[in-house]
C-alpha cells in the first residue's frame, strides 16, 4: 500500500468524528501527513475536533473553498472505502514511511556536509527513531511491572554512602529524577560524582554530563581520591562537548542501547539549553529541561541525578528549602528525590560539617544526613551521627 492510499485512508476515517482524530494523534503524532494538500485538510479536521465543532464532507468543502485549497483530495475521499479497525495499521505504516524518508533526508544532508559532526548525526537519527506513541497499560500489566521491579535488585542503585542509602530506603531507583541542590562551593559536583560512582560496576556504566568542567578536569579531581590504576578501570564515561539538552538526550539514548547503564549525572541544570520559543522566559526553559530529564529517566529506566543551583536567599536561612531551587518550581514538581546541601560553616576551603537534607522523597520519609566534606579527597565522609528524621518546615 503506497503513501497516498494510506494517507487517504486515515483522512477518510478521521471524517467519522473527533474520537478517530484523537486516536490518530495518539498513535502517530500531530503532523503525520507529508502531502501539502492533505496536511491542510488534516489541520482543519484537527482544529474542528479540538474545538468540538461538527465536521463532515459539506462543512469541509465549504472551509476548503474559502481557503482556495485543492478540493480534489476531498472529492477523492468521497469515493473511498475504509475500515475503522484498520486505523492503527494505517498509522503504523505511515510512521514507518515517515521514519524512512526522514532518515534518507538526513543521509543526503550528511553527504553534502563537508565537515560533518558524526555524533550530531547519530543523535539526530536517534531522535527520528525515538518518536513517542501514547499507549495504555492495564491494571494487570501495572501489577506485573510492580512485581518485576520488586524482584529486581538491579533496579536499586547504591550511592556509595551508606547513611544516604539508608535514608533513601536502599538507594536510587530506576526511573527516578534526583536533584542535588546547593550554593557554589558546597560540594554539588562532589556529591553527584560520589553517588554515580557508588552505582558504577564492570557490568553497568555511568555517564557524567559535565557542563562546567572538561572530562580531564573531572578526572584530575578523581585522582585526589583514587590511584591511576583504579581510575583506568572505572566504567565511567563523560559528555563535555555540548550543553544542548536535545543533543545530550539523543546521545544518551544511543549509548543506552549499546551499553548497560546504571545512572546518569548532569552538572548542572541551569547551564542546560533547550530549543526555546521566542516568548519563553528562562524559568519556562528550565521547566522544560526538568520535564525532559524526568522523561529521560523513565525512558531509560535508570536514575538521573541533576545538579541545581540554590538562590542567594538560601544563605540567609539556617537551612535551605525546596523554595530555594533557583529559577523554577517545576524542578520540585518533577523530581522524585531532592537533596539540599546545607553547610554548617563556610566551606571556602573545601572542608566542613554538612547536612544533606532530603527535602523530597516520593518513596520514603524525609531525613537529614550528617556528613563532612573532605575536599582534599574529593568526597563526602559519614559522621557518627548519621541521620535523623524531620518534618517539613
């Protein structure tokens, strides 16, 4: 069945009502068609369905006439026969054709590019293949997934800090977005790296996305704590070449298909860039970053640890709160776990007593973990008074 026949079949089915229009959108997206005339016809159908306006052949003919559009598409549809039950099949086939055409277009672009960035093309190809399809899960399927999660110890990733694992109920969970918030110099990067290293093993790799330092600088800091032979064996990878979240997410998805991953750390949220609308402010951009990172954690089924700056107002209080997460309330909303770093004294020398405040934890109760920042060894060290429970303030 060729593209024209498939597209006409879908458009003819869509004339049956808003429910079919919505089903097509869920299965194939907002813009499934490529022929300009069919695109115009589909957009009219979608707009009327969204506005709960009635539509049929006559109303469509009237609107298309006003727009001086090609009426032949509508005339052809009147002579078509179709099966409502075949809509998912039509959508599946058109998705396949769209992916093939887009991949060919990307290949042609690569051939014309005299100095191609191969990783960028790999990422763009992955984006083409990772189009989302809306699906429902039954209660039975959800129960089966719950049982599998409980029975799978690999779904819990240790942080390498025993007291923190206890406070979190065992460690970090697959699909979680974990936010580590702190002021500059309080050890955000140290804690994120330490948590990632706690999960890394020969069988499962960790990825550290560094937007502030180069991989060589990160390794220099690791060398304060470990000898060269140990560092060489670490199943750890770095991404320090871009701060564009779309490119980062696409490359991470490619890597996740090639390697078994235990987690990703991104340092830090406010340095990420997303493709923004002209009227978006920075708070809205940060909110989009936060949402996309949560989606990434769910898609890859691994924990994603993200650093976030706290605002200056946090320094005026005895302890930081969720409200101090800089530039967006969406961070608090999207995160499964929020850990706020609260130094008990000035940490300009990279040393000092610190509280790791678990200010949000969807799976367990809130606790405060007592630690000491050992800047010389690039690590946090547990104190004897490990942790205590607390109420929201």
